[in-house]
């Protein structure tokens, strides 16, 4: 192991000569790349990839330091920098004073009291989904990823914007095109010029333009109704009006809305998709979910108070997000040099905290690849460090929508489990696809049956 001045160590890692091989692996299989690096080199790795050196940390203390204790020294890093071309300066990608100001505008609409008021809307949307799925009982398979994406967009539309996003059916595809390009740029470390008229690039530009048109329409609809609902959309419109340059205000508003729609729908849809996949593979878990849903909900639609009674459902969702954290990687860039866990991080370094590998670090998780919701039994005390599990991130950039996401996931899983059993098409292979969120590649076809 090398040391530098002041006795700080440089993290171990592959030789620079292997940089091209790791770059190719990053394009081929990013999750495997991160797992291999952690297994071979330990909790801190210096990873040469293409022309870059990535500093990859995989210990809860390291995550705490970078995301929380010394978060002021870190900006968002690779991947998100690429997504910025589409998302602009929305909450996910903005920094400094602009981020602080925007977070203050948006946050009050996400307080748990406000989210509790949305329980009825979420339950109603989940009810519509269950009814739709019931229509497929005994029929051809349904793409569950597609269904969950439609559901989460519908919920976002109603909870944040008080509108029916069903009318904008292209939103999901547009976000897919945006992510496709952002991940391509990440996988090639931006070595392919963005002005080249490649089909992916053209699709990206078209998608970005369409998303802007959609959010402009949402704003116009709301302005025409001239009601102040004090929801996210109203708050953002008021804040945009305060901007001295109206064009800047309008662009902020667009960026913020596109960001919220992306950050809010993909993550929750991914959680739901992985949950339905895993409970199909674990009939004993499915049975317990069914029993809990029947016992807690009976024949009724869930209300906010049910959330804490759906205890096992929450344990299952937590365990799903451990194995398949929707935000599988948290990229950062160090502003000044730093020391992380005794290792030197130079100024400007690309730093990676990877919930996917952190949540499977065998030092903190027994049989890390086994799906076992009991790990999250709130009555069992554990000495696991808090930062060993960070599906919603940590520190100041902690997910603003976590309450909304959790309530939605719990209601949807409970309502589906009460009525239905979903079964994956037997020959279909499920492969995780680490984009901005951790998706199921190519969708998830499942057949629908009545719960027994
Ligand atoms: C299960 C569902 C969800 C998961 C697992 C999740 C996860 C995360 C994570 C890990 C971050 C931190 C990213 C980073 O530090 O780089 C984040 C940030 C964010 N999330 Fe979520 N999220 C979920 C649902 C939602 C929902 C429903 C919304 C909104 C409608 C939302 C909006 C955001 C926003 C705006 C940020 C950026 C916050 C900031 O930097 O100030 N998320 N989310």
C-alpha cells in the first residue's frame, strides 16, 4: 500500500494499465464492476477507469463522512453531471445557494403531515391499478414495470401537481430516452462528443424538448385555473415569479418540475417492480403479506393510520431496497482534498458511494445476497451501523420524497397482496439494469392470479 505526505494512505486498487479493461466492464456490467472492486480491494478502492480515477468507498463510516459529516466538500458527481443536460438545475443536480433556496421552496410540500393528507389519493390510484390488474386475471402476461411506472406518474401528478398525468402518455418513454443518453455518457466517460448526430443523442434532444413542452403545459393549466393549492406546483410558480429575470424563473420552474417527475416516479416504480418480483420468488413472504393485508385492511381502502400497522409490508419493502436500492450509486466530486477513513482523496476526485454494494457488504450483513425481511424487524435490536443502509441517501441531500415513496410502496404492495398473486413468466430472465435508477432490463412480464 502506498502512502503520501502526512502519512495518509492511498486506497488500494488495480494498476493504471488496467484502466481500459475497467472502462469496458463499466459499459458492460456496472454492478458487477462495483462488486468485483469491493471484493478484491476492500472498503476503499482507487479505481482507474478510462482516463479517470474513481475513489470508491464501501464502508458505512465512509458514507457518513462523504454524504453527511463533510458533505460541504462534495458536489454531485459523474452520472448526475451528465443527467444535468436534461434536468438542468433542478433539486437533484443543483448546488450551493441555488440548491438551498429551491429545497426550502419544495420541502414544506413534502412534510409528513402534508403527505399524510395525500393518503387517500395514493390509495385511490393503487385501487385503480388493482382493478386494472384484476382485468388481466387468467389472461396474457402484463408488463409490471410499465404498470408501476404509470401508477407512480399518476400519483405524482395528483399529489404534487393536482393534475392527471395520464394525458401525457409519452412522459415515461421520454425519461427513458434521457436516462439512456445520460448512462451512455457515463459509460463512455463523455469521450463521445454530444454534437454527433447519433440516434440516441437525437432521441435525447427530442425527449428533453417534449418534457419541457409537457411541464410548460402543466404550468399553463394551473395558471389558467388561478387557484393556489399550496402544493409543489404552486410553490414553484410563486418562487419563479420572484426571479428578477422572468426567463430564468421559467427555466428554474421547468428544471424543477422535470427533476421531481423523474426522481419521484422511477425510484418508486423500481421499488415496486423488484418487490413484486421477489415476493413471487418467496411464497412464504407473499403469504404473510397477504395475511397482514387482510388482517389490517379487511375490505377497506387503506388510510394513513394503516401505514404503521402494515409492519411486515414495510419490512419487506426495506429488504427489497437493501438488495435492489433504486438509487444504486451516489456519485460525488471532492471540492478540496480530504481524508476519508484514513485515505487521501485529492481535490477534484470522483468519489463513489454505492448503496448496492454497501447494502451487501458481508461485514455488516449476514448472507448478504439472501432476501430476508426479518432483518428489518423493528423489535429486534441490531448493532448494524446506521449508514450501512442508505436507500434514501443521507445528509443534506437526503431524499425529499421518502415519505411519499414509502407510503406509496406500502399501500400498493398491501393492496395487490390482498387481492392478487403475480407470477413471473417462467422462462423470462430478470436482469438488473443500473441506469439513474436500478431498473429491470426490458420490463417484467407477469401473469395475474387471484390471491388464495
Ligand atoms: C422509494 C422511493 C425513493 C427512493 C429509494 C429515493 C432515493 C433517493 C436518494 C438515494 C436520493 C439522494 C441522491 C443523492 O444524494 O445523490 C434522493 C434524492 C431526491 N429524491 Fe428521492 N427517492 C424516492 C422517492 C422519491 C419521490 C417520491 C420523490 C418526489 C416526488 C423524490 C424526489 C427526490 C429529490 C427531489 C431528490 C434530490 C434532493 C436534494 O438533493 O435536495 N424521491 N432520492
